[in-house]
C-alpha cells in the first residue's frame, strides 16, 4: 500500500514535496507533534497553511495528525485540498479515495480510481482502490478483475494478493484463493490471517489434512487467534473427534467469550456426545449474541428435542423457518416436534410442505413414514419407507 510520509523531522526535511526549506513555524509545529501534543501541532500547521495555502508539506502532515486523533472527516477535508493542488499525483488520489472508502463512500472512491487509471493505466495502487470500492458495492467478480490488474503490474503486491485471495474464497473459487495465499506465504508473509484463510479454503475443498496444519500454523504465529482455533475445532468435529473439537472451541471462547461460531461449535459437539444440557446452554449463548443465524436455531432445536423439551423445540423450529423458509432442517425439526407431541396432523402438514420443496430428501419420507405408522396407516408408511430407501441409495 502507499502511505503518507512518516512523521519524523528528518524525513519531513528530506521528503518535502517541493523540497522547500521549513519555516520556524513549521519546525515548531512539528516539534509539538513529536512531543505528542497533536491538537496544538494541528493548530500550528493550520496557521502555516493559512499564511501559505499551497504548502503541500503542511497539508500532508495535517492529514497524518488528524489520523492520530481518529478524525477521518478532517483527514478527508485536507486530503481533498492536497488533491486539488496536485490532481495528477498518485499519492493524493490514493489518500483521498482511501479515506472515502473508510467513510463509507465507495462510489466516490470508485470514480476517483477510474478517472485516474483512465489517464494513468499503469497505476497499480489505484486499481486496489477500485477493487475495494467494488467489494464495498458487492461486485466481487469485478473487484477480482481490478486486483488482477494490480498483480499484472506488480506480481508481488502482497496487499492485492491478499484482497484477491479473500474475494476468490468469497465466490467459492477456493483453489484460486489457495494459490494467492500460497504465493503470499512464499513471499515471506508469515501472517496468521493468511494461514487461517488458506486453511479455510482447503477445508471448503474437503481437504482437512491440509487445512488442519494451516490452522495449527496460524495458532503458532498468533496464539490469540480465536478463528483458527474454531476452524480447527470444525476439522476435529467433522472427523468425529468431538473431545478435541470441544477443546479447540473452548480455547476460542476463552480468547473471545462472545465469539458466536465457537459457542455454536460447542453446542454441536456436545450434542454429538449426547450432553444435551450443555448443548442447549451453548446454543442459547450463541443465539443471544447473534439471533439471525439459522444453524444456531437448528442445533438448539435438535438438542431440545433430544432432551424431550418438545414445546421449546417447536418454538425454536418455528424461529428457524422464520429466518429461512427454505431450510430443510427446519421442516424436519418442526415436524419431529409435532410428532413427539403426538400432533400427527400438524406433523404431516409440515413434512408435506417440506417434501413439496425438497422432493428428493429421503429423510422427509422416512419421517413421514414414521408418522403414518403412528396413525396406523401402514400402506402409506410402507410406500414412504420404500421411497426413502430408493432416494438414500441415490445420495
């Protein structure tokens, strides 16, 4: 990434945009900044700018000082002044566009990037801005194209490789993501985020033997990476090692007690161990943090039903379908809750709606067969049993 000049006296003296001699007022203001008196330093440089509105060096420093105060609007304001004075300067275009992105103005950032790259098509850094703006607009495929232009111009641009890799993963192009993350690692980018993301891509390609070492490496680099612990927990979970899964999920929640996915992992693993009180407990905690996740309600409902808490399970299944009316598990769980409560007509009505949406789901036919048996409708039950068996062999 391009960055503004680091705020030190020696660098300011040697890298002034106009190679101009600093005035006493600038030197005094800079000393205030180096003494940590940021507000006073800003006042000093703004006075310098008032007497010399074209002092780009002062504008540059003011932008940095407002960054230290976390005031992005003022950064943007002075970056706009800097760009007005230097419309063809890549640094100022990048700085203003980057601030526009941080302020939630992707369209403005995109316009700046497109205007600049039309005139200067070899501006690798402005294609990064373009990609980020497109990402913010949800145009991921186009963003990938923008990052690819940066990479063609600068094949070893680590930031573009990271952003493109993340986008590749987001659109399920996992092998492409792995290739970008691997190149980053080969470039010496030993960052836990990169290993964790590559591990996730391997996991999505159902290659847990490659995913787990990456999660382990991410943890070794950063022992506080709750995401890597949670992801390793899911590898153990899918391998049927629920004890190790619980250990990994627990470590993640120790680092971040409000990390909902780790709590959901604990609920899932304890459900497999038939420890339904703990499963429901962790599912409730996950839902309390993020009540809009259908999988959280699915495991919550499953554990409630297993603990014979059918009325509560029915409510949870209803919430699951409220969040995702196309959720197959929602129909199965709701129908099961009705069946457990011996409300067979309601169970059949629910499962029939599920079958209408998912006519090839053998589990639904198996459940309907069970309900028919409870009603003594053996002929219908046998037909559904055969249907379920036929569909299960296809799957």
